[in-house]
C-alpha cells in the first residue's frame, strides 16, 4: 500500500514488506538437530531435508529454518535398516 509521503515514487510496498527466510548453515542445522554436520549433508543429498545451494558451483548449502522445523515435526523418523 503506498505511503502518503511517497505517493508517485514507484515503490511497490507489497514487495518491501516481505522478509527473507532465516537461512541456516550446515553446522547450525546440525547443532539444532543435535547431530553431526555430515548427517545433515547426507539427509540434504537424499532430499530428506529441504535446502538451497548457493554460489557458482553450488557448494554452499543453506537450509531455510522454517523448512527444517517443518521437516522435523512432519512425522516419525524411520529406523536404519540393517545390512
């Protein structure tokens, strides 16, 4: 919604009120989940934890905090199968 003092300046106020999601590093997500960073990486590779890859090579991984929380509370954890 345009602000009276900025009328006619071309600012889209609907776009300015959006807040970027909090993005977690692998180590931060691991600390929250109380597991190793490698466990988080494995679950990201398996598509179990939603993540975004950044950078030219996609080497930087960021996990949206909201998505991690939703994943955590989505359902029971399956047990690891024995070989």
